[in-house]
């Protein structure tokens, strides 16, 4: 099943970053994947604009995890652990499988080394 990037709402060809996220109302926790295009664009934005664009995307994903690269967890600490596993060079692929994120269109196109452990 094709999933979308919650920031640009386009099909993810290369996963650029995974974030542990909390919804703006503080109720939902999860891991959210952002595409490489958006990660590249982020680098050119001032930090304040970056947050303004990213935070609504995280809420969008946490509100509709089936549509986007998102996995909900009952606690933030579990999401932080999952992001840590995604960033580990030896465990990343297994973590992707466990999250249900490793499937046809991403195989061989992942930027595993670029998955980072930012926490918002
Ligand atoms: Zn994107």
C-alpha cells in the first residue's frame, strides 16, 4: 500500500527522516516518516518556518496514520525507542519491517543512513 509524506502529501519515494512526535493536543504519540524531498527543502528554511510547516504535518500524520508514514504508540517513550531503532545501521531494516514501512516502492530506495532521531 502506498503511503504519503504528511508534509508534502506526495508519494514517498525515499524516506528521509523519522521523528518521534506528539500531537498538538498532547493525546497521540507516534513515529512519523518524512520524505527526502521535504528533508532537503527543510535545510533551506529558517528554523522558525521549518517548525511552522512541520508541526501541522505531524498532526496530519497522527490523525490519519494509515494514509501516511506513521505508527501510533500509547507512550512517547515507545516512539522514541522506535526512532532509535530506525536510526541504527544494523537494525534499521528490521525496524522498518516492524513498522510496516518496508514494502515494494521503498525497497532499495530507502535512505537508511539519513533516518535521524530528531525529537519534537
Ligand atoms: Zn514530503
